[in-house]
């Protein structure tokens, strides 16, 4: 009786072990998904490599350019973030996320006017998109327009974005000093 139970259990264990090790990526989509997982784990450099591989396999892969632009932005590599985001926009001008990422890149680089334009375009394309409102809040804060920063921080929260408490605290302090 034990031998009859042992074989099925062993088969299940072998199957589980085989599934535990994901096969290497074979498609552009595989590389994109792997890159997204790595990015969520904070492994940005590795994620960038995966997004680049996805683009090598499919040169007009909008999602890969969007993710690549965001990853470069997280690393503070502004020129490459802008380039990847602009490529995504060239491929899909109606993609709100690509415009949002471009706004982030410009904002991080201190080019607030371009950041404003990109964030407003993202909102124009998707009025329910919360993150561009927070991007606007940060840019307005950086340029000393605290009332507008508060307005867009509130809009971002109303749309479901959790505005960092440190930003809220800095904004309240700036509003007190200016008013």
C-alpha cells in the first residue's frame, strides 16, 4: 500500500519542483513581465535589462518603452527616461501613462514647464488618472505655487492616490509661510 501512495506523491513533488523554476523568457512579453516583477522588487537595473530585451525582440513594443522610461526615471537617468517615454508616445500618442512618465522625467530633471505639459496631456487623455495630478502637485510645489500644489494633491487623493505624508507636511508648512 505504501508503494502505491509513494509514486503519486513523488510525481507531484517532481512536478512542483519543475514549476518552481520558471523557464527562461522566450518572447518579448516574457521579458516585459520579468522586468515588471524585478521592478516591483526594487531590482531596477535588472528590470531595465529585461525591458531592453523585450524591445530588442519587438522594436515597437509600447509597454516595454513605458516601463523602460519609468525605470530610468527611478534611477535618475533623465535623458534615457525622456527618450524611452518619447518613443512610447511616438508609437502610441494616446497613451496617458507614457505622457505621465515623460512628465515625471521632466520634473525630476527640473524642467517643470515640460513636466506640466506632459502631466496635463496625461489628464486630458485619462481624466480619472490620479498620478499626473500628484506630478502636477510636486511641480507646482517646486515652482512655489503652493495653492495649485494643494489643489492637485487633493485631486490625486480624491482619485485614489495616497499622497505621501511628508509632501503634505511640507506643503502645509509652505502654505503657512506664504499666506
